[in-house]
C-alpha cells in the first residue's frame, strides 16, 4: 500500500471512530441524585441512606469509619436493605461516622449516579477521646 493511501486510510478510520464515540456520548444521559446517610446517635451502627431515587437507597454500600488522630480506620462495611436501612452488629467505643459510597449504574443510554455522603461523627461507649 502506498504511504499516502495508508495515511488516508488511517485518517479515515480515526474519523469514523471519533464520530462513533461522539454519537455514543450524545446518546447517553447522566442523571445524578443526592444521597444522605445517617448514623443513629442512640442505636450504635444503625442508620439509613435516603435519596429521591429509590435505587440510590437499596443495596447501597455503607462503610463505617473510626474517627481518630491521623488517618481514620475503616471499622466495617455493609449494604442497605430494600428500605435503605443498614446495621452492623457491634458494641462500639469511640467516635465513628458512616459513608454512603458513590454508585454508578447504567442501562439503555442512561447512567444513574448516586452521590456519596458522610454522616456526622457520633461518640459511643463513653470513650472516643483522643
């Protein structure tokens, strides 16, 4: 194949791929939904993920962290039930917070993004001092 023909072929293929990517990107819709995660102050390691999008509440990963000087340590993780509620069986001592982890799902040209959230820090068990 002549070098000029090879160049034109590569240029044409690149243009076709770029057009395909642009068409796919235009056809995809991204919808973002806020979420709020709670950590009960009176019932250790129980809470809920709340969102206007039900899919952002159910089967959502929630991680609980131990707040301490320096890097916080992950205590445990779980997933929410069909009502957005979560719990971890434990008797904690210290300061803790929960994180609802960002989730992204897509189907038929629409991508749903469930935004992450962090609960307020709660003290349990009389400890929690640094």
